[in-house]
C-alpha cells in the first residue's frame, strides 16, 4: 500500500516521467514480484523499462536494472528463453558501460 501511495504522490507532484517517479514505479513492481504477482510485476517492470530507456537512455544503470528486473519476472513465469535473452543483453551492456572487471 505504501508503494502505491508514494507512486501516486510522485506522479501528482513530479509527473509520470520524473526519474524519482520511476524509482517509485520500480519499487512497486519489486513489491509485486516479492508477493508472487509475476504477471503484474512483469507488466510494471516493462513499463518502467520503456520509460527509463526514453528518459535516461538505454545504457543508464537504472535502465539496466529495470531490464534485469523484467527478466527476473519473466523467468519466474517460466518464460526462460525470453528472460535469458534479456539477461544476456543486459550483461553485455553493463560490461560495455562499466567494463568487464567491474564487481
């Protein structure tokens, strides 16, 4: 309930595409995932990912976090091939951005 209220407040005050609003959207998605609501979490992670790609860019670490979160939700639903593809793309981009030796 807190995540929903925080997201609603941030949308009202900051707007739908403010980076802090997207953090709240990601937090709500994570809560859905933790509750086993994988379909709803995947949809929300996907929405956050699209917005972060548009606003922050495809190589931003928060964008990559969203991609990884989406892959986790897909994996939890048994969509292994799609999840593996996203995990692989995200890892490759992280290595390009941070370098292969980053912890």
